[in-house]
C-alpha cells in the first residue's frame, strides 16, 4: 500500500496543479486505487517569498507554511512536498519539528550528479538566486553554476511574474534569450529552478538540455510513496 503524500501548495497555484499531474503520470498504476493518496492544501495568499527575502515585505511566509505542514501531518501525511523552490530558503525553520520534506534543491543536485552534468545554468527568482540556494548546494557537489546577468535575470522574473503568475504563457523570446546567454557562458544544462517555469516544459517550449525541478520533486515523491514508472528513472 502506498504512503500518503501531503502537498504544501499555492506557491503558485498552477505549479501545485502541475505537481499533482506529474505525480499521477509518473506512478506505475493500472487503476484508480493504485495511485497515491494526495492531500493538497493550496493557499495562494502565503506571503511572497522573494519579497520577504529581499526586504520588500515584512510578512514572513514561515508561520503560514508551518501551519499547513502541521495540518497535513495531523491528517495523516507520511511524506511531504512543497512545490516552491524559493520557500526552501526557510527549510530549517519549516521542518524544525515534525516530518521532514522532500528537499527540492538537494534532489536536483542528485539528478545532475547521476547524469554526469558538471556545468549548469540557473533560472530562478531573485530571492532564490541572491540567496544562492542552488549555487551553494550544487557547488558543494562539484557542479559549476551560472546565473543570468542583471538584464537576463529581469527576463526570468518577467517570465515568472508577468507571464505565469499573471495567468498567461511564457514568452518564448524571453526564454530563448536567457537560454542563449547561459549556454554561451558554458552551461550544459539549464535548471528550471522556479516551479512556475515548469509551464515551459509541460507546454513543450523546452525539451533537451533542461532539468525541471518540479519533475525532480514529483519523481522523488513517487519513489517515496509508491512505484515509479521506469521511463522516469532518469530525467535528463
């Protein structure tokens, strides 16, 4: 029998919906009752993580996230996932008691190591980039990281906030410009380090040469809770 998966959602809502879709797709199941039981609490009004990290807001998201986490634990969750990479800045505060969570950044590093990748470009929010969430973990594993310059980071933030969070689709021109910029620096693979950017992977805008952290989280959730389809053992 599979373990119950609790999902701390709403950051943002579309990323949460895509995460559920990915978990369902990746699970080896031939009928409904072989799929993972998911308890999803989606709270879109959790204070913005990037604004708080950069000092643009005094509203910390930690208490709200911890409240959702406890609610899921009280309802029987055995494995926890949080489809928002920027929120992992607060990981230690969130998990100081109760269950740990699938750690998106560490799992991403493991996937890259498994694939023998040595140089990666990071597409993520200002908060994630400036706090070096990915850079620190990846470089500890011997993986060199590249981040966009100021001009291209503005394009990344525009894709996240002006395109996806505003309810639209990612501007292909912006994505192409950022991809070219990072690959010219030497990146072998580009990490979609914000779960909102997973929209580009799901819509077919990107294929080869990208690692989607939402897929990384979903793969780990299935491995923890049920049986993973063989074709998802490798993501890059």
